[in-house]
C-alpha cells in the first residue's frame, strides 16, 4: 500500500556544534542590553533568532512510502502425541479457522509450517519455528501461533524472536495420564538366574496421587502374572532367564479412569540370555598330533573353564613304574563321571577307547547325562573300529553312527572333506570359507584317514569319499551329540595342503552343542529394526516354507509365506509401526520381537498442558488457550495491536502491528529561503536601529 507523509525537517548550513556556538554568542551579546533594559533589545533578539533559523534551514518534507504487510507464523504440531483421540481433528479445524480469520485482517500475511514426527528426538517445535523464521524479516514478524499439545522438547531458555508467542491447545485443562516408567532394566542376564527390572507408575495431573495400580507381566508370550505397585514409588520385578538369546518381557499397567490414553501404560523390554562360564571336560585317550588342537580351541574362549585329562598309559601296560612318576594326580573317575558329571556343559572324548578306565556304570551315566540335556562331542580315530570302541558300550546308545561291519573300517588315502547337501542348510557348516559347490570341489586341504560308519540318526553335515559320513550331528532326548569320524582335522590347523577352516568348524560344533541360539538348525526368530519386523525361519527341510502368522500388539493377524534366502533360511519382512510385542508362528515354533515406542520422549506425557511453554509465554506477553473438546474448536479472536500494548486478553490474542515500510520518493520545500531570510533579517535590524535611536 502506497501513501504520503509530510513533516518538518531541518538541514543546517553549519555543523550543529558551530550553530550552537553562534547561539551562545548571540545570547551573550543580548545579556548586557537586557540587563540595562535598553531599547531595541527585543528586535535584536528577533534578528539573532532569524539568523540562527536561516542557518538551521527548515524544510517541509513529503515522503512517499510503500508499507510492507506484517507476517504471522502459524505452527501446526503433527507429532505422535498430537494424533491422540480427537486432537488431529481439532487441530486441523483450528488451523482452517485461524487462516480464515487472518485473511480478513489488513496488512497481514499468514505463513503455515508443520512440525513433523521427529523419531526418537521428541517434538522439535522450536526447531521448525527457527527454520521458518530464517525466511522472515524480523521487522515484519507480527507473532507466532502454535497449534500444539504443549509437549515440546526443544524449548529454548529465551524466545528466539521479539514478537508475541501464543499456544492453542486441543482439549480442556486438567487432563490426567497414567504412565509406566522403566527406571532400570538390564540388557543381559545369566541363563538360570533372575534379573531385576525397576519400574514406577506415575499418575500425571493428579495432585498428591496415592493408591496402587495393577501390573500385568508377560514373558515370551506366556500367561501373564499380576503384581500390585504403589503409585509414584519404585517397584522391582524379578524375571527368570531360562534360555539363551532374547527374552521379551511385556509390562502393562492397568488404565486409570479418565486418562488421556493408555499408549504409555505399556513397556517392552528385551533381555539377552547369556550363559555363565561354561565348564568343559576334555578327555584325550592317548597323546597324538591333534590333541593340542582341541585344547587350544577351548582355552582360546575366555568364557570356557576347561578341565583336560590325557590318558598317558592304558591299564594293561603295567611296567611297574611308580604311579607318582606317571601322573601329577590320579584320574578322578568317580568324581568326574558320577559326582560332578552334570556340572559340565560339554564333554569331549578325543580318541578315547574303552580299556577299562571307565566302567560300564559310568558310561551309562554319560548317556543319561546326554539324554537329560548334556552335550557330547566325540572325535574318533582307529580306536573306534576295534573291540574297545565306545560304540560297543552303553554310551553307543546315544551315538548317531556305528562302525560299518567288522573289516576295513579304517579307510586310508587322501581325500578332501565335503559339505553335504544337508550341510549346506545346517548353520554349523553353512557358508564355510573354501567349501565345495555343486560345480567345484572344496579348496581346503586334504585328510588321509576316516572311519566307515553307518549313520543311525541325526544329520550328516560333512562327507568323505563316496558320500561316507564324516561329521554327524544329532539330538538325543534333551541333549546333543556330535561325532567326527576322522582324527585328521588337525592338519588344517598346521596349514597342510593349504589348510582349512578348522577353528571355525570346531567352534561352531562346540557352540551348537551348547545351544548357541544363532546356530539352531530348526528355529524361528523375529527382530525389529528401523520400523520393520523381520521373521527368519531356518530349517533343514528343503521344501517350501510354511505360512507364518504374525500377530501385532493390538491383536490383528497377518498370514504370509516367507521367501527363500539360501542356507536353509526363509525370511519375511513386514512394517512394524505399533509399539509392543509382536508374535510370529509357523505352526510349530513361536518367536517374539519387541517394538519400543518410536518416540519415547513423545509419549512420556500425553496430556495437553502448556506448563513447559510458560516461560516463553510470559516473556513475550503471549497466552495459552484451550480449544475445548467440542466439534467446533473455540479459537480466540485475532486482533492487531500497536507496539507496547497488551497482546492478549479475554477471548482474544493479538498480533503486533509493526508498520514496516520502504520510502519510494521524497520532496523537500524550504520554509525560509535565502532571499526571504535576508529580507526578514534586514527588516528586524532596521527596526532595532530605529528603536534604539529614539
């Protein structure tokens, strides 16, 4: 808008200090005459005044101005807490109403900016405001109106702008919200022990909240158990860790009547079960070149406590050598295989033969130990084929293979071990470096001896010549058994003929025996990353994977078939936006995954409350107004106010009128031109002379 403004202006001919000095001299010249009350003093004063006025050069100035409209900023909160219940509808209706009212105000431009969901950073309300202010001249900013629930997490100590700030909140004052808060939760737990989770239930918006709330605690989808928790006080929950891998714990507080939402009444915690130091018993039947391979492997793991015995001399070789010269200690057969047998997590027999050292009762104990959940690894050599073979003892009942026939059991000759067709799907041998493929032989070194055996059960994951079993893995009762039908794996550790993945193979076998969750060959797992649920089914069955039923935290189900991913794996990926426990089942196994709230800061307090904004509202003179819970929001009236005036009152909020402009033209008219000033000065001087001459 263009308009003209006229005003009086001075353009002094002399510098102001010199003009002031002339005025002082004129005053000093007049003082003696005024003291004597001489005639003509007044006209002398008029003459001096006209001279000083002429030197000041007064002008009538007219400016042509173009007024710039003021800019108001409307900030619309679209974060997660602003989407509860009817809040989105109220905020959207209020946005339309504010925009319509602002359009009717003269010389005002309204700009709207939205605050998006910021992930786990909370509501970045003022970040969005500062980004929008970067494009607005501060001299034109009339004010900021925020449509928000007040739950902002980037509030500055002082307002980043010099203009009124107003907050319009959905709902009504006095909302309440119950939240479940996790104070402390361990990320790991020892299998077989309990861990403690510290939680607290808070009733926000309730003065002096008292009483108790009921907690429902569910672990890995089991039936929930309930506990009573005092409001506002710490509570400890004991959770037993019964297996390795993730344990998903879901804790939910009962709803409070009238609370805003139950979205923050639930917490999901994932605790990874890890085993304590594993106790391994290694018994070497005789000294041989590969003995150190097993010892070095097991000693390299800091989580393994190794007990190792080597039988230096069988009982039948009695040469009357004193016992104290044969061994540091006697072989504690009864203590190891009867008293403390179940204290071991894994028993390894390395080329051990039955020569009367272990009576049948102790071997039966080992078999029962395996059936009850123990782990047995046997690395065999020629001793497995003779009459002293452990396959002919009660321990043979749990072995997955037995020597084939009675003659030519020990096969001699160079060969390269191969991963079997089933081994390509088994996690123990899948993906080994240098393994064979359908088109090429393995690239690792050769072995020179293996034992011909007839598999009875289990999975043959490595083969020798003509498909002969070389490594057989089996589950027996609750336990596991691994049988290696060669004693030449140590050649790989020496780098013979190029070496091979000896350490990786033995590490995987040992950890599979000790139930490492990542090495389960028949398993269903689920995890949530970046807002997506990934279900992985692993199986030795080469057929197509069955459909998987996924149950969301709200109870809705989705059925889909995983896609083959190679190595016995099939995967299914789905979006997982709901916080809580997701369940996946293929009909035989069930897996759980925990999805925490995408923005935990955002749901920490779900009330619409201006308390966090109070310092900024007070600092800018703005106001907080609730929109009510009706269909039509109670938007206050918008008014333009002059600088320095109140910017809020009953039923209205104000936007400052800045009057910012640019000058498009200027004209100046001298009020005392030189010819007129000369005439007036001469006239006043003549009058003063005549008056003094009388």
